[in-house]
C-alpha cells in the first residue's frame, strides 16, 4: 500500500508552510497487566498505579527509558476527579522522559481504541513520531460521590460569607442526603443498565441462550490456549503477583455455562438468556500500545507488527430510535471497509469486543440480514457473513474480562500480533478488523494490516 | 537481609562489648564506588631474588595507575596491599625471605587491605622442586587468607602458559583482586593465561562500554545486581526472566536502561530468541550471564522426579542448549559466565539435585572454554557461597547465623559481590581467564 500521498500542494509565492503529507502509523507492540475481577488482586490499586505499571512494562520491553515520546494518550471511564491528568501523572511516574506530553480522553468502552486512533492520526500527519495509546479502569477503586443535596449544601456553605448563612445552608440537609452515591453504568437517558439494553437487542434478534454460551466457552478456550502457547509472553507484564487474567476459566464447559441463571432481560416477554457466564464481569486492569512512524521504529531498532490502516466511529439513536445500544459498530464497519476498498472476505481476523456474547451474535445477525442491510445500513442487501473461525481467535472480553478503557489496547495489541504472525507464516498480507461497542450508543472500529 | 550482628559489633556500645568479650567481629567490607582509590593505602611489592624483574614490571604497572608503590617494608605505614611475586622461584627455600617480609607487615595491614600472590602454575615436566615451590603457594595463600582480619583478603594470581606479569589479563586480575570489587572474594587462586587485548585501559570506570549483555534470571536478587553492575560498567543489558517474573524484570530493565525479554530459558528456542533479540534490538551479543537457577531441596530418598528434573532443566540443561546456539552463531569475543555454587564444589545435604546441576555447570564451563577461545571468547563460572538474598533470608535463623559466620570473613556476601566478579570475567581485559571457577564465598571453609 502507498505510504505517502500529498494532501495539499505548496502555494505559489513561497509564503506557505511546508506541504503536509500522510504517512503510515505502525503498531510496534503492546503491554498490559493481567486483568483481574473487581475486588480481587487489584482491589486497592488505583488507575494511576495500574496504568503506570502497564506503561513501565512497555518501556522495559522496548527500552524506552528516558525517551521523549510524541504523546501518551489514554483514559479511564470510572475516574476520580483528582485524576484529571491521569495519563500525564502516569507518565511522570514512569521511566519515560518527563518531557513526554500526555492527555486524557474518554469514549466509554471505546476509550482505548479511540486513544489508538488519535495517536495513529497524529503520527500519520507527521505531528508526532511516536506515541502510546491505552487506558485503565478500576471498578474496585471507583470514585464514590456524595448526593446532589449534600453537594449543593457543601458548595453553598463554602460560598457563604457569614456563619449564619453557612448554618442555614447546612441546615437544609436531610438524612437521605448523607447516603453516598456509587458510580452507575446505567444509561443516563433511559435508566436502563447496559445489560438490560442488550437484552432487548438480543430478544429482537432472537439470539438463543445456547449460541451465547458457545461464544463464552470459545472465548475461555481460545484465551487459555493463547496463554499456554506463550502468545502473551510479550504482551503482558504481571502486576501485584497476578500473572494471568484471573477471570479466565480454562476448565469451564457448556454444561457449567448452561447451569447459570439469567440476570438480564427478566422483565421482557421472551425468556431471558443473558447470564453472568455470557456477559463480561466487572474488571480492573490497564493496557498500552506503542505506535510510531516506520522511520521512528527503524531508527530505534524496534519491530513493527502492523500498520494502522484506518478507523471509523459511529453512533446510534437508542433513546428515541429503535436501534440497540451496542449496535453502533455494525454501522461503522461497512463504512470503514468501503472507504478502504475492502470487504469482509479481505479480513483474516475479526476482533469483536465481547461486551456480551450476544453483542457478537447480534452484530453478525444484523450484517447477515437483507432488510437491515437495505434499511439501516443503506446497502443494496445484506452486508455479509463472517467466518466464525476468524472471530476472537485468541479469546476476548468474556474470558479476559473488560476493564472498560483498557479493552481497546488489549485488542489492538492482540490484533497487531495476530496479523504479524499470520503474515510470517503465509508470506501474504493479513488484516484484522477491530470492533468495540460503547455506552451512549457509540462504537469505534479499525483495521490493522501486516507490514 | 540485614546482618544485624555485623552492624552491632562495628558500632557504639555493642562494639566495645564485643571487643571486651572477644566475640568474632566481622568487618564492614569496603565496596566499589566510582572515584574511590584502588587500595586503602600504599602497596608493598616483595619478591624472591629470581622474580625481581617481574616484581619491577608489576610495580611499574601499579605506578601507572597512580598507586603509591613501595619496595621495602617500613613501620610507619598502614599498608593497603602486599604483593608477593614468586613467579621465578625455583626451590622451596627461595620463598622464606619474601614470605617472612610479608609476615612482617601483616600487623600494619589496613582494614580492607589485600595480600596478593603472583606465581606460576605447575605444569607437566616441572622438576619436583619447581613443582613443590609452585604448588606450595596454594597452601600458603589459603592459610594466610584465614589469618587476615578487618575485612582484609588474600588471593592469588596463578599464571599459566607463560603469561607475562604485565600482560593485560594478568594486570586486570591483579587490579580486580586489589580493588574493592573483590570484597567477598577471599582465599582464591585464579589461573590467568596469556590471551588478552593489548592496550586496554584498565583504569576506566566503564570497561564494558559498547557491549551488549544478556542476564538470565534478572528479575531480582543476584540477577538484578548483575544487570545493574554490567550496566554501571557501560553494557547495554537484555534482562531475561520467566514471564511470571515480569513485574520484577521490567523494574530491573528500567533501572538499568535495558530491555526486558520475558522468556523461559528451558524453551527449546531460548538460545535463538535471545540471540535474535540482542542482534535485532541492540546489534550485537558480547556477554551472556547464565544466572537463572532454582532450588528444590530434598534428601535424595524423598526426592520426586519433578524435583530432580526441574532443577537440572533450569540450572544445567538450559545453559547447555543456549550455549549450543551461541556457539553455532560463531560470535566473536563472546564472554559466557555461568553461576555455579559452592554446593557444587563441596556438596550440601539435601541438595543432590542442585549440586549435580552446579557441578555440571563447572564441567561444561571447562569444556566450552576452548571452543570459545578460538574466537577470542571465554567461558567461566562464578561460585557464590552464602549471599544475602530473599532466598537465604528464608533459611531458619540458627542455620543462617552459622552459615554466615563460617567463612573467614564471618559474614554473608551481597549480590553485588557476585556481580562484580561476573563483570570482571565478562570484561575484554579478562580474556586470559578462561575455563575458570571463581568462588565468591568469603573463603567458606568447605571445599577448595
């Protein structure tokens, strides 16, 4: 593929700045800490500690001590207000040069992938030579807020000029105001949890319980096999004594999964199908991905796993419209592939984030549906069929767990290594499609390709 | 890991008490810091009549290092070191005069002083008298070392194959033994051959500048100390450990500005992957330190197959397999240093598996040495005695105290002591030291 193309010609008269060119951004490698179920090994680890640990492992793997990188970009979904500069503070606590800029961004569960898109774009535009993208999330160390009533009273008391006014402000407090608010992941506009939303989508597409359990089983089996094969030896660095994702159940079975009681969709007319086994658990963890220009990687004697080809985000109207909350990637992917002259057949690996097993299945069902293709995606028919054997071949979030902002980095690094391995085996280019759904009816997707 | 006893007998009231009670008082050993003088005082060089010329040559070399060199014992000096040069002594009676001269200054040897013998190795065809003289130095030095106090040590340089006293490797070895880098090496005689690059600056603080080193088992303890010491000496260090030890490994790699390679050394392709990483990421491979090792102590009668096999796989078979890959790659000037153990020399109850593996290391080191010498490389081993680490701190208190006090230096060594010996053996100037086992044990009473 072409590596450089001019996007603007130099203006006449010599007064204009240098012309801009677009070049390749490549994935050098990644590092994450093992993901841990909420309240276990990382129960008292903060986002900053976890992201710093993931970053330090990346620095160690690639010998980046004292290096001034172009930018470190990442975020957390559940975030303390004191962590306003989470990523910059992590950089300052790392072995990177303190002259490495950083910023926080957030796009719910797509945070990690959006961070990668951001860093890749800056590299492609020549604004930076190198960068790290990632994210961290902890449910164990989540912020707890005070009630609206207490917050108002405290602010009013703080602003009051006399003690009488201060007393008056505090006197307005009611016992109920003292109850702390724990962070909720419910959709603010519907009041429904993500699981309840997905239960509606699952029912709409008529996804069977057995099919969901099979996806969950495959996720555990694939992830366990990848660990056993040493796939993660250069993608993960242990943290706090944890050496593997502790949500992984290598010995789970279809019978065990079938024995679990449904937890979502119990108020729907159709029988509920979504269980704790085929939904992702609350998880703590952090991940990072190292990207750079080809020149930067070469000049630092670093390997190149994949080229970051392109990305597309989408959003759906799940509030007033009829689309499912987690269906945005279904819309993004056709646009992404069309723009790059690709079809589903050109993809060797599909990394579809398993928010729920049924997310994967409703995505596939929608793409296979002729009416949906015509009416929702604006295509002439069904978008297409995905070969199941190409989906999440080394496991995904059902087995690894899903620390919201950390999932994107996990998937990008895995996808980049998969295409590099496949290309090395076959001598032909390999491509991976990444799809991550997110709260708010958002979705981010991307394509990486072997170099 | 702190040795409270040694601290107590060296400070305050407890120091006075220990003195009055005549308790053993292990010294606080002087360790290397950049910029410190080589020795703690002037160096006396004495020789038998026939070895005067060699003594002169050595004295000249010391002068070039800005050492205060004296040729006559005097009373008004706290000696930093005494060099006994007997390279040309031919008959046992030749040694009386210089040996007694050494004895006359021992009372004024400064704390952390050094006594160093420089002699030649007996070879086939020596006359009985010559062989007696040369071999006699061995017993003399080992006994003398046991008489030294206050952190002073005694070691010997034994020249082989006609190596000159002022050859680079001889001087590098003399310098190592004189320096604080050999703090916990005591009662050892190291054989030095004539190989070695001429014109090496032995006084540099960065003898490994530009070298690429691989250290296995680098996540913690002795391995981490080796990585830090090699990096201090200028090497770029590839830190290797099993994936499960990655947290400590990345800490070490970031401390030393190297790279972390999560790899099980027992993997079939470990050698190839180490080689590929070093070459692709750092452009070369000059030094390999086989430090990774495990313990599975059991009396042989109680040992299960896993306990025997895992120890042999990690401590011995992995080294053999990696060395095969390295030899096949035909690297120029490759220095391999393997971790042996005093258990492998003297034996240790409950460690038949470990001692087998460590004695095996000594065996393959000797056999590999000539294979590497052809391309200017070396293979050596370092045998640590009781070193203060996480591993030894888990030994029960009484056993640990006994183990600490048994060596002449009456204390455990530090990981850095092992690391200093390895950095020396890995340095280009030590090319004449090949196929040797250097003990870092404070002259432990067991074994040689």
